[in-house]
C-alpha cells in the first residue's frame, strides 16, 4: 500500500512511523496486522525515497537497523556477528536486477556465470547456537540483530539440536538456523487442544517462537520443535569456501540441514528451483514463504560485503501472496494510543492460506477511498505467510446494487471529539488526550512486553478496569488492590493476587523499558536504549533540551524534538510524579565498558583486509565506542580502508580524524598482521 504525498519529508516520516509500528507488532508483540508483501512495499518505498533525497537521511530510520527486541526475563546475549535480515524480491525481474547489481559491484565480465545456493525459506524462528570445544554453550534468538535473548535452557530440549558436535568440528563455532514446527505436528496439537476445550494456536511460526520464550523449559521440551541449520556465522577453524561446503560441514558436525538445498549455476536454474518449490509448497511438511538465494562463493560474499541492514550477497525470493474472496460486513473504526483513527474491515470468515480470518486492516482513509470499498461488497483478501490479511480489491461485477458507501467518521468513535486530518493527510486523529480509547491503549502499551511486561494487563483487562473506575492512567496500575480486582467479573482471588504481585515486581524496570513504556512519540525500543545509556535517569532526560538530545548518535531532530516536547507537557510531568509516588524506580543501565574507543563514534569506509567489517565493528563496541553508518557532524573518527570513497571525502571536508586500517588495529590492541 502506498499513500502518495507531494512532500517527500512528510512521506518519509509517515513511512518510518508505519514501519516502526509494524516492526513492533511483528517482532515484539507477535501480532502482525499486515502481510509481508505490504510491509516490503512500505520498506522499499522508504529505501527509494531516502536514496532519491539524501537530505532526508535519518540515523534512526528503519532502513538503518534490524528490527526486533530482547524480552524481559531473559539474559541478553551479544551476537558475535550481527544477525541481519535479508532483502526481498517478488519476481524474476527483480531477481535479475539484484544479479545485475552484483555484477556491477564485482566488475564481472558479461559472460561470467554466478553460482548460487538455493534454500527453502522455512517459516519459523531464527536461532544462533554457539559451541565451545564441541559443546553447546549458548543459544540465542535474533533479538534486535545485535543482542538476542538467551534461550539456551529451552533449546537444549530441542532434540534435533546437537548438544555435542562430531565430525572434527572446530574448537569454537557459531551456527545459525531456523527452529520450526511441522504442519502435521501443529495440526495434531490443535486437534488435541480442541478436544480438551482449549483455544487453538494461531499458526506454527508463532507457536514455535512462543514456545522458545517460555520461562519453564519443560514447556518446549513437551512440544515438537525441530531445527535446521543454514549457515556457519563464525569459526576459529578452517572457514568454508562456499555456502555448499558450509552446509556439508554442518551436516558432518551433526546438524540437520534441508535435503532440498541445491547449488545451481545462473538465474535460469534459480528460477527453476523456485518454481519447483512453489508447485510443491502445500505438500511440504513445513511452512515456507519462498526461497533464499545466496552467492555460493564465500570469497565473493566477502567482496560484496554488507549494506547497513542486509548482506549484498543474499536475497529472499518470496512467493506471491495467497488470496480469497469474502463479503465485507462492515467497517470498524479503531482508536490507537496516539489518537490515530483507523478503519478495520469486518469480514465474513474465510479461509486464506490455511487460516480462517474475519478482520483485516484497511490502513487509513486514503486507502479506503482508493479501494472504493462499500459495505456488502465482495472483496479480495490477500495473505502472505501466516499474518493477518489485508483487503486488496473489490469485485465490482459482484455488486447487487444494495451496497453502502463507507463514510469516514467526523467525530471520535470513543469520545465524540471532532477528528482532524494529520499533516500528511493520510490519517484521522482524535486530539483529546483524555479519550477513553487512547487512555486504555496507553495503559496497555505501558504494560506490554516491550514496556514493563506485566502479564494480565491486556486490552480486555484494561477496558474492564477503566470501566470500573480503577484506572485513569498507567500510575493507577500500582494502586490496584487484590480485593478491588477480585470483585470484578471473571476475576477470581488467585488471578487478582497474581496480578498485584506482578505489578509489585514491575516497580523497578530497566530504564530503557520504562522510557519505551511511556509511549513518547518517535521513541521505539532502540531509541529508548540510546536515551537510557546517554542520560542514565528519567530526571536527566527530562531536563535535557532538544539540542542536547539531538547530539546523540542515531538520534535525529524529530526524535529529539518529540522527547523534549513530551517532557515539557504538564500532564506528562504529573504522570511521572504519580509513578514516582507509587514506588516506580527505573534502574539505570550498566556503564558502558571503557576502552580505546570510549566516547568515539566510528565510521568505516572502503575495504578492510585483516578482518571483516563486522569484526571491526565488534572491536569498537567492545572497547566503549559506537559505530555509525554514515559520516556526519556526530562522527569523531573515520577508518579508511582500500578504495575508500565518498565517506572519506566528506570526512576530510568536515575536518574529521581519519586513520587507516593498520592504525585502527594498533589502537584496538591487535596486530595488523592478524
């Protein structure tokens, strides 16, 4: 879905906000509301817009980061090498464009044929496994791509994960792969649950991811989780020379690898493999949503290197979305915590891609108008993978003449306040901060997994508490008593006692979680971490002017202004005071490790010969510094490798300190010959 805007800055801001919101829904809440195709369209439009308008560059843009979050309750585990995502293509033409970019980058002759590894893109949960002396020591989720969740105890219960390696495995190795549940096992579990009167699980991917994040390892141990390995991320032994060799090494060490992997030459053979997977998709024992295509030669992979968010040498070719027809029963207008009022399609239940759906996002009023949807219409509902569908079209020839046009509301459906159009003209907004729907949504956000992570404080419970007069804002959560909660319908003594105990335990959250929970505009999980590390307390951040916040690396003017504005508002200061009075005391993050790069923001440009770019970044971060993706006034040091380009030129124009690779290694305490 694209919503045109004459103002590139406004469009970029809208796309960033929308992508961040979907990232949170997908990676943190496990409640996606758009399919992969819709998300990819938003992301690619933002990439194109930022490329066409360099002046819109924003270090906090979703294009500069890997979305995700670390769950409360699990130890944080830094990844030896960042777990980045892979760019997507959706057609043979786009795949050809990708190969053309590879050829240009590598300066290959026209007759050179590239070899590719083509692997099924199993739809599960990514895992990283670290082995020392052949023994599994750490298993971690993707998290935010740089730091994951330590789920070692749970992964040890997965029988297809080897606890000890064989086949001459190196002393230290980091392996990545996918945890998943077979379709037959998933259906069997749902049938058994149905007979026992339990609600069915939504889909295999969410079931698998949720199982791995259970606090009790006995739960995943009882579930049919499987694992398949697909890459050697790091090793102190001989490195594989190709992806095909890496897969063979993994199999020799005792890892399960897909028997449907293949190494082929040229794009015609890649497409042949893709079409074969597409044809047998429904017959496969596991869910897949496409294939992953990787340059097979590791030496070429190293030459191609990384973009900010993804490797140049790999791409995911996604299957076309699945679609079905159904009747639109009505349109429900939903009010979010920021006051945005969005249309949601109420559908006659229909099976799409193996899942029965009855609602779908219509995004905003502009998309509603573009589709021309009327109540009673037969609509086309599209779904890719296992996410909530979207309405993509209307079957106009099926109209009987009694369909009713959908009129956007002029007043808030929750509080009747007149609605206004936002500056980007794509959203309706209720500006009444006391709107009941917004109040409830803010409290739900405060207690959500990304915030204080208080189980039992979901939308239904919050609505009940607000209606009963027990909650006015998030601070009131800590005034809830066992007696007051137990007196409500469907709230027994035990659940009331547990809720009050969980709230008591949530009074000392990590500072970054607390800042995120406040729902400050422009501040997601990553932004909250940056602010927590930089200021160390709510009081220091509240007293900081926008200019001081803007000086932080990765924090742009929009976030800085939003933070300063939020803390300047009396209602927000009153909320913080009420939280303080309720005993909520956020815990400051541990001090950053001191080292050779303490206080430095380092940018690398050009090729490095003694170590990979990822290893260089890890060196900087391990010794107190930060790594930037582009040269700016916040950069303090530039490391120039071979064939350094525009970044080096800009660094010289700004008068920044520039060192070469040898100087960098000496400063980091490593021999340039290593």
